[in-house]
C-alpha cells in the first residue's frame, strides 16, 4: 500500500534515537534538521520502505544515510559489526558514485575524531571502473556500505563469491530514482532489486527522487510486489521547499526578423553579462557539440574574461578530465562551466549561484533538475534563466517555466514487460543456481515492471534462451540456459555462458554516426537517431547540399502550451488592444520584455495569417511550394512529439494503402506535416484511422522502417542475440547493425511475432512513441470533442515554420535555418499587410 507521510516527526524524537557520536557530529555541521530529515529519518530507522522526493540540495542523501550510519556506529561500538554488506547504494552515474563515497568517507573521519577511535566502517565503490585488484580486496574485506551502478549490481548478484556477501543486506538506496525508472535501465534495476530481496528478505528500500510525477508510480516501482500484493511504501513529498527566481530571456526583440549574426552576437553578450554579474554560473546545452561550441565562442569573443576560469563537462571527456573539472569547480576556481547533461544529477559541484539553459530542457522535471544545481544549499534560492533563439522554443519554455513555478510537473513513462531485458536477467539468474520455472516466474512478477507479464511471453523467452529455435544456430546464436520441461528446472549452459553474460551486460544501446555516401564517395555523417526517422525518398540537407535518402546498410518530453494558445486566441478574437494582451502575457508568463514582445508578434501573425490551434481544435493547413512544386499538409496537433510521431505515421500509412502515394512526414512537439509531389486527401486518410484498430495499423506502419530495424538491434543486443564482445573481440556498431538485419529476417521466418521482435515493436510504439495517448486523441476526434478545421495558405503559417524545417534541421547549418525563417517571415508579413 502506498501512503503519504502527513506530518514530520519532532526534532527531539530523532535526537532520542541518535548515537551521541552522530548527534554531536550533526549539530557541529548543521543548526537543525531539514524537512526531509524530519519526515524521513525515523521512517528509515523503523525499517519502512520510503520514497523521499525533494529538490536538489535539500539533503535527501543525508536523510537516507543518517539512520544507517547511526546503526552501523552503534554496532561498531558494541563490537557486533559484521564482515558483510549492510547497505547497497545504487546511482545512475559513476561520477555520482565517486561523489557519494567522498561525502561519506569525510564525515566518518570526523565522527572517528569525535569518538577518539577507529570505528571500522568501510565504504566501497564497485563500478565498471573498479580494478580487478580492488574487487579482490572487497571479497576479503567487504564494504559495509557498497556504492554501485545498476549494471555492476547485476554482475555481483550473478557472481558466486560476491553474491554471498549480499545476503542479508538491510538497506537498499536507489538515488535519482526518477532518472532510472523512466527507461530500460530502470526496468533492469527493478529485477535486480527483487533478486537482491530474495537473498535479503528483510531489506528496507529507500528511493531518493528530485521533482517528478506521478510519485505514486515511482513508489510502486520502488516497492514492488510480495505474494501478489504491493509492498508498503511511504512517500515524503517535500518537492517545493525552496524559493525560485526563474525567467525566460530573449537576446533580441524580434526572434525571426533579426539577422543570424546579430542574434548570435546578442546572445553571447547576454550570456557574458549574466556570468559577470554572478560568482559561478553553470550553463546547460542540449548536445555535447553545443557545449564545446559555447566554450569556444565565449573564449573567442571575451578573451579577457575567459582563460583558465572556464570549462566543459560532458560524457565524451575522459574520466580524469571530468574529475579535474569537478574538483576545480568545488574549489571555486571556475567562473563558468558548460555542460550537456552530465551535471544534471546530484553530483556535489560546490557553489553555483546561476544556471543558464540554452534552449528548451523539454520537460518541467528536467528544468527543475537543472535549475536546482544553483542554490545547492538548503535555504538558498534557486536561480535560473532560459535563453531562447526561436519563437516555438520561446512559447514552450515560457509555459514550461510557468508550470515549474506553479508546481505542475509532467509525468514520466515507466516501461513495462520489456522482454529483451527479461532475457538478459534470466540469463544472469541462471548463473546463480538451478531454478524451478514457477519459482522464477513468481520472482519476476514481483517487479513492478513485470507484474502484468503474461506467462506465454515468459515461456517464449525461456524457449529462446534454451535453444528451442535450432535455425538460430546458423546465425551463431546458441542456447544460454538448459530447460527440462518435465521437471520444470533450468540452469546455465556452456562454459562460456558466464563470460558472455559478464562482458555483454547492460541496457544502454551503443549509438554511432552513420556515414553518408553518394555512390562510393563519403560526403559526411548523420546521427543514427536522425536516420531512424528516414524512409526511401526523404530529402535532407548536409553541408549545404540536398540529398535524397535511398537506403541504409549497416551502420524527449512535452509541455502543454495549449491552454495559453487558446487564451491568446480568445483575446485576438475579441479584438483586445495590444497593451491589454501584453499585460496578459506579462502576468501569465515569466518572461523579459524582449520575450513578451516576441510572443505577442508570434500570435498576432498566426491569428492574422491563419488560425490559432489548441488542444481541442486541430488546424490542418495545406499549401504548395512554388519552387519544389511539392504539396504540404500541416497538422497543428498540440499533443507532444511522441503522439505526433505515432499519428503522422498512421496518416501516412492510410494514404499509402488507400491513395497509393508515398509521402514524406516531419514532426515536432506541436504538430506534423505530410509532403507529397501530388495531391493527397489527408482528411480522408485521418478519418480512416480508427482508435480500436490503431495498434494493428501501427504494427504494419512500422514494419519496414529504419526505426524498427535499429530498435530491433538494440533489443537483440540486450537479449544477447547479438554480442558486443566475444572472446576479447569487440564488434563495432556497424557490424552489429548488419548482423541484426540478417537476424531480423531469420526471426521473421521462425515466427513473425518472435519475442524479441515483439519487444522491438513494443519499444517503438510505447516508449519511443505514445500509442496510448494517440488512441485517446483519435477517440476525441471520433466523439467530436476535438474539432478539425482545414484551411488553405499560400505559405506555411508562422506556427508551421519550424515544422517544415523539422525534417532536416538536425544537420542544417543554424545560419541557413535562421535565413530561411527570416525570408518566410517577410513574405508572410507582406501578405498580412496586403490583407489588412
């Protein structure tokens, strides 16, 4: 049962249970208990499962460890501290693991000074970076607090010697649980929690989460099931206990009419002014290349301000360089640090008094995570600015920031019944012991992510792993377990089984760049994720030239700005004067003067040229491009990228089947377009898409797409059908993709619904896309709750500018994009003036 903790404990209740050493140490460091501590410490002391949700810097980690350190010190003083692991702490990042070790070892040294003796409490880190000698030391002297990652935990559970040390673990801490639960890495961890729980049946589960929703689902994920019943878990919700100073900034008053060079220069002047007026600034970009670019431009434009006091931090840097940057930041040696995503999570990076986000973070939760890196101490104010260079981004970020201030958090999606992850975990479990198949099935179903797993799907995975499909041996896929149907027992098979598992473990797919060739001539590279969206005939831009995609061989979150759009539409329809609308924008959103002016202009132009869409009103505009003679049909569907991805493919599939036309599609958060050389009836195609038949239609629509081929490779790799590493040899991503394409044909011959292919389809439709909410949108259309209006335009409307570019902006020069938008804007404004 999931319940909320309604009121905090009194400070004297907590002090009553604290060992004098802990009590003295705590109050030499802190004046009082924080709110998370008042709620959480006693619950952990009472061995209750608990989820603590609080902003960055709100002492979540100390809340989790205070009771644990207290009990370990008690045991040490009584001479009953055993040579085993008492607490397992799992974090998504290796850097966070090292950070936690530092932040535990130092307090323990201070406590030993207070005690006047050694306490003998060991803290150890086991990650992929841990050397063989360090691992061997752990077997002799296991850490009482073991800090690890999801992958290393699974390896230890499958290790005969180390798993013995994990028996009777008393506390399990999942830090940054929100960052784990929303992907397959979290699914993997959910099964590892149940494996650990089987050998540590009295284990208390502690989840630490930043601002996220829905908390009840995260708590269920953390707790899991016991004998078919959800385990108890208490939620401590203190998400909004810090003051926030947040604003969206625009470097120029006109985001579409200004020349790129002026906008670019204005943005860096704005960034420099913000940095110079603060002690230490952390800048977030959305890509690693942008991170390097920002550092380069700041050094080049302001050489006197930035020399040794600026640094970049992202995942491509070496461990040594990253640690050096983190250390310099903690020491206050850096004025500014630029990062992609690697500093989002709770690494201690010292004092930051301003966070700048360049472009949209794409979700309220992610923005709050980034913003929370400033004012990291409990009573500091969170100060963050989002700088935008695009009107779509401006509206999205303004509404996102409003949602953050008003405590409206977007919901995360937790994947369920992932058969590829299940295959890998069953392989790992077979290394532990012999299993009865019913016992194994029951253990799997204790995981929140597999509680609804069908027995048929489970058996299909067992059959694949045990080598039932002999034809797969032609592709060098051999049995990894043995399974006796008569006795219902199974276990590991083959001498290499353990080595294969240990060297191919993990759920994060290897990505790469794909070489683009004309004939045999290489002309550049594109990102693999970009390739996923392509089909034969699609046109894209690379190095300023247009290319047509023929074939491939080898190798986000949404904020609903619909309400704001609807309110703006109502004000324009009522002929409200500009000053009144500007007052509304400034009171409704948290934006600066430039940004407010750009928002007004954006909606003014859309209203006067076309129409303003909303959540309950889809606008479909069609126009013909005079230059290319192509016809474009633009759907303004404000339901988020994942829904638009699904809906656009369904419409394109209906056109292909009924009108025999191959069409081009492009998507973004606010809509999608259908492009064709000849006229098509998109309204008829949309009417053919029925809610009850959508899943069947989408299975057919994605069957021969790049996205399914790539996702099948990822799933086949997780299920160890394709090995990344074998006998010391690494297989490159390109070779893996070629292998997966041959394998895809092979499994289709075995069964068109083969378990790993079935999982690839599920991943595409449920995790990458959002088929469930797409069904709801179509139901809304069917029930006339969502109205559709078709309009004709001679040019795309302002809301459609970025959408038309969406098909190739990933690899189009930013200057070309800005120039395209500027020319389009000038033409639209000319037409508005003529109409007036």
